[in-house]
C-alpha cells in the first residue's frame, strides 16, 4: 500500500487542535494541491475565504452551532461556489441555472477534498463544517459575499490534539452497484448496523446505542435546512 | 514535498488509455479510499454504479456527447447522489429538500476525488465526465436509478496512453480571499489570461488562441443544461 492510500484510509475528523500554527509554506502547499483539481468546463467557480480575524472566527463558530474548534483551529477556510468572478469578467454571463449550483457544489467539494488530503499527508487533521449552512445568510453577510457567491461549508485544519478511531463506513457491498442500481442487501445492512452500534458503544462507554439505520432514520425525521431553497434564490442560484 | 502532495500537484485529466485493466485488488483499494471520506451527518448518500457492460458503456459514451474514452477506459464509475437507500430503510424519511441535493452533490464529489487521488497514486489516470448530465434522464433510465437517485458525473480510470501537461489553474491570488470576499485583482487576472493563452498555443500548435476570460465568457453566453431543474424535480430532488 503506497503512502497516499495510507493517508486516505486513515482519515477521521479532528475536532480538537493544539495551538500550533500551519506555516505559510505549508498553507501554500495545501492551497496548491487544491488548485490542481479538475474543473467543470474550466469554469473554476470556487472561492476560498481564509478567516484569520478572531472576531469573525468567533461568530462563525456560533453560526455553525457553537462548534468551538471553528474559532480555535490553526486555519479556517470557507469554501464557496463563486460565479461572481465570472460576472465581474463578463457582466452578460448567463447565471442562475440549477446546473451551475450543481457545478459549484461539485467543484468546490473536490477541490476542498484535495486540501484535506494534502493537509493530512503533512500530519495535520481537519473537519468539514457543514454547519455553516445552518445560517448561510449570516455567513454570507459576515464575509461580504456578493450575489452569485454562496458558502458551501467550512474546513478546520490544524495539528490534532486527539486521536479518534476511524469510523466504520458503508461497506463496498452497499455502496457499489454493477451496471444497474441494486436494491439494498439486507444482510449486509444488518452487519453494518451492528458494526456501527459496536463502534458507538466502545467510543461512548455504552452511552450511545445506535445502529446506522437508526441514526439516519432519526436524522431524516425532520426537515433539513428547509430555508435552503429560498437562500439559494436570494443569492442568485438555482433561480431557473 | 511528500509523495501525496506530488500526486495531487501532478493531476491532469487523462482521456486516452491503454488496454490494461485495473485489477480487482487495485479497484478495492480505490473504492476503500473513497469510502474513507467524511460524510455530512453520517448520511452516506452516495452510490457508485460500476459499468462493466460493454453496450451500456457504448450508450453512456454517446449520451455524454460521444466521449469514446467512456467506452474504452479500464473502469467507468457513475457517481450518484442516493437518498433511495435511506427511503428503503425508512419509508417515512423526509426527502426532497434542496439542502439534500447540496449534500448529495458535495458528498459524492469529495468521495469521488478520493477515488481519483487513490488511482493516480497507483499510476493510473482519469477524467471526470460531467457530460453525463447532458442527458441525465437517459443515464438514469439505462442504469435503473429509482426515485431519489441522480447521476452526478462519471469517472474514467485506467492506464494513461498520453502524457499531457498540467493545465495552468487560477492562481491563489484570485482563488483565496482573506476575511471577506475581495473584488477580482485585474493585474493577476491579466497575467493568468496570458498564461492560459500561452498554454493553448503551445498545446495546439497555435490553433487555439484564447485567454481564460475569453473562454469562460464564451461558455457562459449560453444556458447550461437548462433542463436540470426539471430533471431534479422529476427524480424527487430540490422539490422544496
């Protein structure tokens, strides 16, 4: 197994960091790795807002649902879908299509993952902060995002001050289909459910007793960020 | 520079492959790397459809706008946002929210990028096939995708039979903002435009003479897949 595969397989979210910084040279390598990814139609519709201002960090931590590591980590990057760059270059650019929202989300995410992998390969750890979409209009205002720019998620990076286990992920049997979509394999699901339950019991001293099926059922009982459609429209995304 | 960063920085899309296969063990490593990524709220809403059927490959190549490498590459993977898995587990799951479309696109993309990086670290090459969204309803039908499953993009993987240069990407100066969104730096843009023009002239023997600004302006002159909103709705995505 080569060192890159080892890095990829050992990923786990880090939510506790030492006070150590990421040096400018290291950050440059991380950003350069991000810049190297593919881009749909060469549109390059991602922007990264690096937040160094302490008060803005504090507010973002609050907006994300009081996630203290957003304030404390060495680097906090906000990944945005950005078509305002194109609008500045060509005020007549046709924008607002749902397809562009997809491109923005997809391109931003593959770019961010390269940054995560680069950071992890250097011994840093990190976590995605989807919670930035809890109050996206406040995030957009705080970071002065114009129309056609929206926050996708945040990313904390830094030196890990914890060493959690990797989480058991959906097995290939349930993830990969061949030639056509296949119905869920109940036996494989049941095995996986037991594996997740065991993981939680070990990690929480028996306080959390939940299978994956139970967990996702609970999550999907309520509406997820029901304001998102209106927010996208308000920023000029997915209007047609 | 560590070998992982080297792999990330040397990415370029490969569109010509030898006849060599990817072994089952190698494919397992690629899929395991993909499985290792973060997942929003542990929803794990991605499915991969591995297409080995030659006739389906031929049709997908055609649907994607006659991209022959879709038919010829060693492995072709279709990355899908999948909430039907959850629906099977809990028929009362609340689905259809625009937020779920974002999660589906983001999670599928970060997972796919791990697969790309894993493959590249092993000496393979690949290319994303966004063109699968040219005729998404035909792709969905061919691969028997039920409601709440949609194709995000395809991915060709295999042994490179070409060695293209890396493409000049948007410089950090234009990609990264600090603390608030910043207007485009005209001088940096002009430098980058020249760099892209030079890249095309070298690569095409002077036949293509285009800056990045010119290219994206041309791309955004017309509507991008204007049917996407209706397609998403028809598959139970972004309905609210």
